[in-house]
């Protein structure tokens, strides 16, 4: 798989990464076996960038990812994140950052974190203090590159003034175009964009259903894409995209990932799955080439993201 440069500090990753959030939220046994198999298949398919966080099982996801990648640790980059509390509050105090990083290093079984993100903005801690604490960890050799997630362009600018930010991680897909507000600043400061939820919470796999088919506590019950009046319109978008994908000889997911890769030369999507066949399918999107007419057709079908 081809590589991409993210930021101006030397971070290089595969065109597609792997997001391992789901792996950290399981309950052992066959769930873990499937996760390890999927992670290793991603690497075998050319993926060299793997994303996790303390939040994903409070160390469990990091331990699983570290175990899966231990045989190939020097061939990959691993990203993790700090900033949440178990009650889903925010805590980016410098002391807490250091404590989380030490725990993450042990959980991952590694001597360095390749990319360290602030997972979410903490309004109680100035971003300059956060970036300063992260920079200390870089100087100590425990972290190599810095990133921000779930933040704002202004925070990225202020953090970058303290220490260069290599990547900003943000939700970005055909359904969710909000990440594009970072593009001018990305050009100015030179950081890359890591796209999470590149398949729009499963909408762009074609495997979604009406809200009535999900439990009452499922996250989709609160997502406007599934809301009454929006679901049918969004399903129609998916059906048109799927028809285009089939006509081009690819899956809907491959079309969605390939589209992201055309947006800018410094975007890396991080789809995740515990299904080995899905991992193979996603990885194959790195070899898809969309023509200008294909891209124009996609924009005609979904010019402004999902109906909300």
C-alpha cells in the first residue's frame, strides 16, 4: 500500500489506517480473537497506521492492539489518546496527561507512542498548557508526533504555536463534511487530517436499517441521520451510491474510502472492523482510482453530506 506524509515533522503512514475502537469494547474470548485476526490482516494488507485510545476499554483496547502488533511493532505507527475520564468528563491537566501516557506505554507494550492525541478539548485547561505537556513527552522520547482530536481550528493554531501538530483527527465522510473547515489551516500550518468514521457509522457500507430495527439504547436512536424524515432521504443517497459503486466494479465502502483519498494528499481514513473480509475489502480501496466523471457523479448524488 502506498504511503502518505502527514505534517512536516516526518510522520508517514499507509494511505489507509485502522481504527480499533470497537476492539477495545468487547468482552474477551472469541471477540478478542476476531479483533487480533482483523488487526493482523490489516497489517498483512499493507496498513501501517493503527489508532486506539485510553477510552477504548480503559486500557483493554491498547493491550489488545499491542499484543496483535507486537511481532511487527517496528513496521507500524501506533496512535493513542488521552483526555477523558471514566465518567466521560474531560481531564487534560498536565499531570493527568503524563499518567495516562505511562499507562498507555505499559498497556501497548512499547517504549514510544508514535502519535499522541488530545482526545477532546478540555475547557478547563488552556490548550497551550496541554501542548506544552505533550511537548515534554516528545522531548523525553516517549512520544514522537502530536495530534488533536475533537477540537477546533483555533485550538489547532494555538497548540501548533507551542509545538508542531502533525495531525488533526476529525469525523469525515461523504455524509459528514465538517472536517473541511480545517483545510485552509492544514494548508497554512502543514498538518495532516486523519478521518475517523469514514464510513459514516456504517451508513456507507449499505448495512443499515430503520431505527425500529435497533435496540432502544442504540446510539442510532439519537443520530439525526436515522431520524424520521431523514432516514429515507439518506437511504436514497446510499442506494444511488451503491448503484454507482456496483457499476464501477467495487463495493459501496470502497467507493466511500476512495472518495476520501481524492480529497487531499494528506488525508488518511481509519476504518475499523473485526471482520477479516471487511478489512480486506477496505484495504483494497487504496488501489481504487476514481475518474473526474466518477467524482462529479458522486457530488451530484451527495453534494452537502447527509440529510440532518
